């Protein structure tokens, strides 16, 4: 799971406050806005756990980083690789996680990736959430890769 963040302010103090707990992929500026993708440095077993971890990090931000966070546009992107197997994978965002998302002023995007790329690459199709959880044909519950 990624956290997409767009900011008119330079996000350097925010990134510094997150430290090594968050990996940052900076994207090109778009009309005077900074755009980046944030990913937790440690593994998360589910999108809900990742969102909860981000919530704790945000709660501990110093004032200058909090100001940048507050004015930024924030979007949690939960990516799922569609597969061709008969099994499904499920991730639940419970009430506390939904409250945390709202409290952080963020929205949620679900991105489903087509299995056609897997077919073209000749790989075994698996369902995969982009936070690292995978669903193999023989298992019902997500597992870490």
C-alpha cells in the first residue's frame, strides 16, 4: 500500500520527521506541487495495518511537519493484482481504520491491476496487494512475500 502525497509546500520537514520509517519516491513537480509516494520501510501484513502505522507516525509529527501534512492532499492507494485463480483475497478496513483515515484527512483509492501483464510475461498469476501481501492458488489468507 502506498500513500500518495501532493503538497504546495516543500515536504522536506515532513520527510525528515518520518525518517527511515518511511521510504519516499519523489515524482516530478506538477504545477508548483510536490508529488511523492510514501511507503512504510517495515513490512505490514495488511493495508489496515499499514494505515494504522501511518496514523501513529502522523500523530507524532512535530509542528512544522504537521503543517505540511495538514495542507497536503493525501491518498492511500491499495493496489491489488488481479489473478486468474479461483481463490479470492480479502482485506478489511474496520471502523477504527476508517476513522484514522478521516482523522488524517486522507482518502482511499483501490487500484486493481490487470492480469494481462502477468499472462504476457508468462508468470504464474497471483493476487497481490501492493503492500506485499500475496494470495497463492492454494491459500485462502494473504501471506507475506
